[in-house]
């Protein structure tokens, strides 16, 4: 798992690794109105109006990755 990389390193990984996934955790409002990278997997971490952490965030990510790849493998 990669925890902290530069934008340039992320771009390179997304271009060269078929298993690389860009996870966009911004709110739905930010995702649609500010814009988003093509192909990004959008799973909000917090949503208005209370901006509380999504209780099932990890499960949503796990499920989305499993559906995207067909097999979770070592993704989480």
C-alpha cells in the first residue's frame, strides 16, 4: 500500500500499472461540481450537512475494488 506520493508519481503509477486505482474520497458535491479525474473511483469519506465519517467507508471501498478487479487480492 502506498501512503504518500507526489502527483507526478501517482500519474506515473496510473499510466504504467494496470492494477493502480485512483480513489477520490471527496464529497459527492465536490466530485461533481469541482471536477474529477477520468476513471477515478469515487467513494466519499464524508458528506454534508454534518460531514461525519461514513460508517461503512471501508466496506464500500472493499466492495468497489472487488467489483472492479473481480478479486480483492492484496488491495487492502
